[in-house]
C-alpha cells in the first residue's frame, strides 16, 4: 500500500466516522456529529434512534463596525474540527472576516445535562478590533414536519415573533415527542425584553420605545413559510428595531367614532372636540387598524381642561377583553394645557393576539365635566431598520447559551411547567418542582438595563417592565448565590442613594425617578451588604454603608428610644402614607429591630440594650386578649401575614427568633386558610391564606376589609366598596412569599400545621388555576371563576425567595444553587 493511498484511506475513514460519530448519555438523547472536513461539521439531535433536529448550520452571524459603515455576514457557520468527551461535543473554527481584516475564533459546545436537557453554548472571541456590533441567530430545524408549534402562552402558534411572559417555544413530532427551546438569562445572554418606557410629563403610564431591542428574540416559522417547506424555531440575539429609520405607512383611521359615556362630539376643520359630561369615562372609541405582530406609532395634538386618557383593548368576537401590554399602557392622565397644543407620541408593539381587533379610546377619565380637543390624529405602521447592538470587545469572550429539552408531549399545561423546570435543570439548579419553576422565572426576568447599558436589571414581572422595583429585586436576587449578580445590583442600588442616605424605591430605564423614602429599601440595602460580606467575603464601599446607617437611625428613631416611626410601612403593603409618621405598625417595629442587629454586625456601635428594647417593642404588639400581633394599633381586628416577617428575618439572618412559640402559633391559628381543594396534598386544609383580613365574631370568623373599617385610608375607601375587591390584592389576596415565610416561622416555632400548609401553598401556585401554572403576584381568596384573576399578576419574580425560606426550614441547602461556592 503506497503512502499516498494510506493517507487517502485515513482521510476517508475519518470523514466516515465523523459523519456517524454518536454520543449517547441516556436512553432518550443522542447527539451525532455530521459532515466532513471539507463541508464542515454540525450536530444532529436524536431521541433514541429517531432523528428530531437536523440543522444545516450551527448559527448565522452578522457583524458591523461601531458606525455601521461596514458589515459582514456568516450565513451558515459550520465547524472545521470537533472533539468529544463523555458528556459533550465541541465544535470549533477560526474564521477570517476579510471585510474587517479580522480573525474570529468560534467554539460551539453541546452538553447533555440529563436525560431530557441539552445545553448549547456559542463562544465568540476576537483580538484584532477594539469593538464591533453583532447579531447572532440560531435555528432549530425539525427533521420532519411537526404536527404543531407551541409557545408559553399558545397551544398552537401560527408563527412570527413570540413576545410573551416567558421566552420558550417548541414543536411536536408525529409520534408525540416535544422538542422545546429555552435560553439563558438576559443579563448573561445580553438581551432585554423591555418594549416600553415610562411616559414623561408626570402623566403616568408607558409608551413604546423608539429603539426597540430583541423583538425577534424568539420566532417561529410562519404559515406562509411552512407552506414552502420551511420549518424552524429561531432565537436571535443583539438586534434592535430603529423606529426612526426604515419605512413608514400612514394608516387610514375609521372616523365612525362611538360615544363612550355622556359626551358631545364635534368635528370641524380637522379638529375633534369632546364635550365630556361627568362620568367615569367620557370620550370616543373606534376600531384601530392594528394587527398582530406589527409595530405602530400613535400620535396626536391635544388641548383642554382635563387630562387625557388613551386606552387600547383587544376585541374578540365583538367583546372587549384585555388591554394591550407591549407599548402604550396605563395612559390615564396625559397632561394637556387649555390654550396650547401638546403632542402625544408613543409606539406600541402588537404581539400575537390571535387576530383579534383592537379598539382605541380617547377622552377623559376625570369624572368631571371637561372639554378636550384633538387634531392630527395619526397611526403609522413601521417597517423599521434592523440594527445590531450587542458588542464584541477586543480580547473578551462573549457567550450565548441556549437549551433544548426533549420529552413526550402531553398537553400545553405540562409544556408550560417543563419550560420552567427544564431551564432550571439546564442551569444546574437542584430542587423541588416549585423551586425549579420559581428559579427559572427569576432568571427570565433578569436582563440587561438597556441597549447601551449591560448592567443587570431585575423586574418583578412583565406588567411592571421596564422598571426594577428595588424592594422586589432584593427578595429575588438574594435568593441566588451568584456573586456577580448580587454585587452588581447592590451597586446599582448604591448609586441611587441620596444626600440623606436613603436608597431609591425604583430604577427605571430611559427615565428618571426621585422616589427615595422611609420605606424598607434602605434597611434591605444594609441587610444585603451584610449578606454579601458573609457569602462572598467582599469589602463594600464604607461611605455608602455609613450614610445608609445614619439614615436608618435618624429617620426611624430620631429620639433614640428604640421606637420606630415612619411615613410608610416597612413591608410590601405600600398603599398608605402616614402623616405625621406612625409608630403603630408591628412590622415596622420588628424590621427596625432587624435593622439594628444588622448595623451591629456591620461593625457599628449599637448596644445590646438598644436592640433588646426595640425587640421588646415589637413583642408588645402582641395582643394577649386577641392572641395575634396588631398590624395597626388603630385597627386591632386586622391580622396580616406580613407581621411575622421580622421574625422570619431574625431566623434567616441570625438563626434566632424574636417571637415566642405561643405568639406565633396563636397568630397563625387565627388566619383563615381558604380555597379548599380535594386534590391538594392536604385536602383537609385550604390552599391559600389572606395576607390581610379582619377578624370578627361572624360564623366564618373573618371578613374582608370595607370602606368603614380598613387601615389604608383613601385607597381602601375608594377600592373596597360593595365587596368588589374582596379577596384581591391587599384585601385578602394570598401572596405566596409572605404567606410561605409565615408558615416557615410557624414550622420553626413548632406549629404542627406548618409543613402541610407549606405544601398546599406550593401546590396552589402551580395548580389552583390550571391555566396559569407559574408564579403569581397574588392568588385571590374569593373568586367565582379563574377568569376574574388579574392578568397583571402573572409571573411575579420575588416568590423565588421561598428558596431562602426552605433553607430556614431545613428543606434545602445552599449547595443546591449552581452558583454556590463554599
């Protein structure tokens, strides 16, 4: 055999084995490297022997210099070489980009995490150019035509971009195999799911942004593409829509306006005049030419003697349903002047809305007689310029991480649960089903601040986006042992500190805020500093902590008598302002005692006597006759879960209770446990408890708050009429975080019902509303059908704090978190 023949034979054998090389770590998932050195290598995905995913490339990449004057594109990246070990396949290639005279080093790694989950990482590195922009696209291509595509909110998705509360999509094969696609958190993969910003002019509400990032973060092949044989799920990172560039189409507006409320309408010389009579809503309503998966700008000039409202609602089968989410929302009081035209201009992204129509309301919600004029009303459809915004800096590797999961298809409910649990598994998280789901939700609500600021930002849920409510983010971020994430967001808090030392309540991208007040945010700031010091051994900026300590001591206890006084509650129940300051709230006194213990551990001179006096004052809120802590001494019949939070903090942070067993058990025994369900883990008990309720002598033993007996003043007087909000929000809503933590306090104090109620409450979060198997802001404790549950509550992030609660209860350990380091 000649030497040349040997070489040719070896090359052919290598190519053959490259094509069939298989890695299988389980009965379900097999990965195969396909291709050859000349054509390039990719990876196919199998379930057993059945081919499920056959990609023609690993990704597509578009790059540009920072002034966008030069671009380059890799339309079908494949590897030039590969390697493997027992659990992973690594593809690699060095690519020369002639347009930039630049070498780009790429590695793609597939790792089988378990019998259902694959992790895919794409690493990009360049060392020859100070910086460049890029857009990276991944396509997951079914090996055969799927029976359907599914997304987090839709059981049969017709295609186009997916902008929903949780970014996941999948396809179902003819033999009922589900292949789902997920992604890592936005602060790691460098994306944001923000579509709007706060409105200016102090009118409240949101408007869509002009530079709209990551609209196509997840997309599915459209019906037209499928008809042509094109099938895929796409994930795209680093692209933004520039609404001020590209093409615009001015749409015709139907001027057959319908009256809303009592209003007179005049149309003359292009001006619409509304003479509104006193009513809750007075103005005009009409069908707007807004369609699924498009972006629009609504603009008009207005003047008058009343603030204006602009509302957009979906219309299904002639019936008004939900307000649109992604852009113009909560524009209830757009401020106008009586003798001068004021411009309103805001964009709105219309996601997939099942081809519903959209109605637009313009008018007044002041309830007073008013006159409003409108002119130059315009709706523009955008075909925006698409631009890159992710950056690849010289000498710094960037990574995009996605996940693929495979399991038998059952139904959409189970797909929603798996989207969450499989993401947690892919990230290496260990825990119960509810813990996995909450951890995944937390990750999907933590992204970058803006296209120019890749600092992490954590939002409560999509309804609150783009704002980071600092107190919510505290409970979310401290539940993770990720050092970088904890320190970066703590540093963001520190930057908001005002001259007095108070930390702001909110950070909102693209707009400012001046809200820094005597709520619990600054106390949490100090607690967080103590936690970071314990966990990570870091030294934090002393001047920031000094100012926060001074603020807490001077603002809450100016007289140094250990009695806490504040304008606000030091808990989540933030719907009341106390003028003058109050010392009548149990939770405030308890959290002040926690603050003193924290300040002492941080190294400040706080006497034990001072702390003990503050603790005793918290214990003094226990009413021996009523056998519960008094939420507000002026309303002694009101009982809440939040009043146990200081004791939880004491157990969590210092492994020592403040309350006695008798106090805790008696308090918990009086809180009604509602929503009994026969298929819950413990059907003899209810599944949810009201966060706040009134105890009385009725047969039930409790009643919801009413305008004449409630501690929330104007808010309660206007919202708690006629039982309309019984069981909702702070009038008896069941908030998982404080409720679950309250049960853990009970468990630590020996309450025999605690573990059963913890299990029931976790079950309720997943199962009580089978349409919503995910975290919620609250669950109503009084309702007829789940259709009455508030859409705005879906996906609340801070419930992930039950990870810390379960550590306190001894049900999990810190090393179950993938970021934990001993």
